[in-house]
């Protein structure tokens, strides 16, 4: 994945998952993403999904893993997210 792919993929997964988190975190995720701060947006998104016990698909979790690994963010909270399949 190159940087352009990272930005595109980050936008896609954020648009898909942000509606699943509470209004407490959603504005932060969307604001950071809108400013191009994808590593921060993804980290907040994953933290919110974990804290709020949101269930996502395995494909969504795999996508988040790929993005977090690209920007070298820890996977601690990602591992705590449950999947529905």
C-alpha cells in the first residue's frame, strides 16, 4: 500500500465505521480524518470501537489492522474488538 492508497482506504473504513460509534468520539474521528490526520483518526476510531464494545465484521477488523500496521500504531485495542462472524 502506498500513501495515496492509505488515505483512500482510511476514508472508506472511517466512513463505514464512524456511524457505529457514539457522538462522544465520532466528531473527533471525522475531524481528524477531514484534516488528513488519518493515523490519529484511526487510533481514536479503534479505541472507541473497543471501549464501546462495538461488534464489527472480520473484514472490517482486518482492514483496520492493515491500516494501523501501515502507520505503525499499536494493535492493543484492535485485538479487544469483537467480530460478528
